[in-house]
C-alpha cells in the first residue's frame, strides 16, 4: 500500500510545474523509509556528473566507476539509483541531504565535515603534459617526474582547471605561475597554442579528449613518464540522510570484496585502464594490445608455446572490446604514453599510422617466415612508401549469413546477389520474436569499429560519402538518410531487443545460439558458425555476398587485423619475434593441431587455401578467398571524392567523426532523437572538427 501511494505521488509531482530543486527535494523525501517500505532502506540514491573517461552516459556501461559502484551495490543487497547533474549541483544535493551519495570524488580534508567518504578505489593519475616541441633543458622522459624537472618547474606557467584536483604539496612547491581555466579542453587548447608550458591533467582524460575532440593534436603532446600523484576515487556520502553511516559501512564491505576477488581489477581492465606491470628480472616484457575476438583469444591461449621457446620474453596481454581497443591504442599515441609494444590494428590504420611514424617499419624477417606465401592483395596493404609496417593475423571481407531452415519454412530463397530490399522482405518473412527468432541481427553498438563498420558500407552502396571534393562533410544528405532509414527500420521492426548492446561478438553469439535469421558481418565469423562445438545452427547455415543497393562498389571490401610494433616500444626486436611467430605457417599449424583446421586464422596465406583438408571442413573457404582477392580498397565511392576509401578516410579526424556519427545513430535507434536530428548533429560535429 505504501509503495503504491508513493508511486502515485511521484507521478503527480512530475506533472506539477515546480522548480527542479523542489521536485527533487520532495521525491527524495518519498524515497526514504515509511512503515512497510523496507525496500527504501536498501536503496542508495547516487548523483554523478560527466567525468570522462571514468563516468559518462554514452560510455560502455556508463564507465568504469558506474559499473563498479553498481556491482558493489548488488553484492551488498542495495538498489542503486542514479541521476546526472553538473558537479557543483551534485555536491550541493548530497551536502543538503537531497541525495545519498556522490561519485566519483577525491578525498579532501576540507570536506570531511560535510561528507562521509568511502574507502579509496582505483582512480586517476595526475601528470604534467607539454608539447613535444617545447624543450625543457632538464627534461628527461623517464624516471620520476619530480626528479626530472625539479629545478626548473618553478619558472614555468601551468594551466590548471578551476576547482580541479591539484596535489597540495605540488601546488605549494612548484606552481608559482598558474593560469586558471574553466575546463580540461580549454586547458589542452592553450597548451597546444603555446600559452602555457605545462598543464596538470589526468592521463586518460587528456588522451580521450584529444582523440574525441582534438584529433589534430594526436602525437603532438607528451606526458612526463611518471604521474605527479595517483589519486584514488571515493564515494562521498551525505551526512544529512538517514542511515548514512550504515550505507558507508556496507559499501566499504562490498568494495573490499570486489577488490579481493579481482572483480575491481577486471572491470578496470575491461574499460581499457591498466596498472603498470613490474618487469621480471632478466626478462623482456612485451605488452600486447588486442581485441577480444575469438581468434585473438586463441592466440593468447596458445602463446605459451612462444614463451616456452623464448624464456627471456614475458608476454603481458591487454584484451579489450573493439571500441575500447581502438580508443586506447590511439589515445596512447595521442600523448606518447608508450604503454604498448605490440598493437593489433586494422588495415585502414596502417598507412596513416606508418606515415606519422606511430608504428615501426619491419626489417629482417626470417626466411622461414615465407613472406611470399601471404596472399598478394593482403601483403600489399601492409606497406607504406615501399616499406613493410605490419603483418596480417587474419583477413576478412563481409558476407550475409542466413538460416536455411527458416528460409525453407517461409518459402523464400536467397538470390545469388541479394539487395537490401530483398533483405528487408526476408527479415519480415522469418521474424518470430515469440520464439526468440529475430528476422535480422546487425551491429548496433556505437563506434567506428562496431556499428559504423557496417553502416559505412551501407551508406556507400546507397551512393553516400563522408566528404565532397572540397573536403566538406556530406553526412546530412539524401543518400545517408535513405541508408540509415533502412537500417533503423530493419532493427526496430525485425531485430532483437536492446540492439544497441550488440556489437560483433554479441551478434555472433546470438546467431550461433539460433536467435538470428539473417546476419550481415565479417567473413571470419564463418569458422565459428560452421563449428558444431560452438554453433547450434552449423548444419542450417547458408551464406551469400553482402547486399547491395544503388552501387555494388566496395561491398566486398577487404579488412585485415594486423600486428604492428609501436614506435615507442623499447623491445622492438622481441616484438618482431612475436608477431612473426603469431602470423606464421608454424602458428597456423599449431592452431590446427590444438583447435582444429576450421579454427585457423583465415584470409592470409595461400598455403591455407591449397590445403584440401582445410577446404573439406570449411565450405566457405573459396567464397572468402574470392571476396578478399577481388576486394577493391580504393575507388569504391559512386561519386568522385577526395579520398575514395570510404571505409577509412586518410585523416586523423576520421575516427572522431565516425565515432560521433555512430553515437548519434545509436540515439536515434533508441528513439531519443529523430533520424533527421542524428544526421544534422553528425554534420555539425564533422564541420566543427574539420574546421579545427
């Protein structure tokens, strides 16, 4: 009874045109215990603010801190509720007892009378950033930051965010010339234009801001190698809400549990954050950044053989989802952070990264590697200016997978060359949500390596492109509207629920489990879907080329996941030994022995496709080989454009623009904005970035 009364009051209050603060005050009062309302006693009303890359509405799971806090609350039996406000308002709401707790926050001695702080957990690392071209006489990019420049810091000008976290001891000792700015982005801009000598900023914050907002700065700035302070996050509990002390104690208990069982570290790593590993005596450590695709997980599993053959090399794996990996690798380059030795990068990145010297040219490949065995069209794309810069791990194109049993039941037949209009009609015919058999599954998780991996091809076949011949963004065009309109229709009418959670791996799992009638994605998926140990539909699987619309150009575009050596690696010789092993015929043979021939990395070596045993277990082999060999990396747009490669434009701004477009389309998919708003917002963002 009490709950129903409260719910009715809440509905009425939301319809009353009162000030926001007064409404929040009344709603907060209603959330606290009343007779018979035991649930409210186990609720924490959190407030937070956009604190990227640690907390944010559009981050995966809303960021590391959000995911951690909600996991802790689940462990201790609390229901967590969350609202976003600006930082100042968030502090005020908690201080006045209108919300229970604020995250994330740093411990501040001056605030201990206002808040009860939780125990500390993994947080930010504040450091000093400068332009690479700014030479400090005592500068050394190694060792302890204070030791490097201790005698010269006092004379330089520092950019500091107003109200931002600055270590008190550092402020009192060194910051004699301070330039206060309202936010981190302005701080970065002023540093880039030479108006400050250093800025104080969190390592991951600045890297992400550069990649997302200022891609033209990538590679122009660098950090002192050691942070001036590692600043753990905390939760600030209100001292004015009932039960605060118990919430704090319970939360600390749950926090200790997730720290001790490794959950905290796993969540931290999942979001692409890592602690620096300690070198083992007498060993060379190689840090490998790679994607969490099945083939890469096999590479990690079988790498024991490499370590056995190279006992002086220690492999450290950083495995992330595709969006996170791309961001972390590029953000590492953005501030010359040097956290990776080996980078798993896509074919489109190779040339631009090589041009900017972000990756290392490869020389001295062993004769046994047999470079001539690599499929020529694949090998040609591993080079820039006549020099080899990466080695292919697997190559792929795109294809249409479909359930032959569902097609037969519906009395329909897949044509040799399907169109998107065909696909829409087929999806409608086989869509059966009551039995969890959805007409079509497509990538909908935002990101240029996720949803945009499909959408750029869809737009291209409808005649759209990113830029006209004067490099003016052309996103808000009839071609884009037609292509994205079809995409939204397919997913909202015939797709699975909560589609924006689904990227490559999620759709692969859905199809293998029998929940998708049609899936348009990478040819590399065939190895898993035809494997009876991994797929429930292995014997009901058909395949066809990727659908087309106005133009077939670029539909069978080739993509390669390749291994490259970071330009900042201190172990280039050992790194070369690993990437030659992981892309060799020897490695393919090892995978065949341990996992079966159908699991070997496809699309890279001629000898794989000459193996009759492989073709016997991989009915898709000839189809995939033909798609890769006939792919046209260039000249795929219907109309002439300044960069004919629709898949990856050769400019640093492309990643930021494509990421943003994917995010806007994701909002349209969730019905938060219209398609017209999504494309208009994307166009405005692209224009703004290109002007910079």
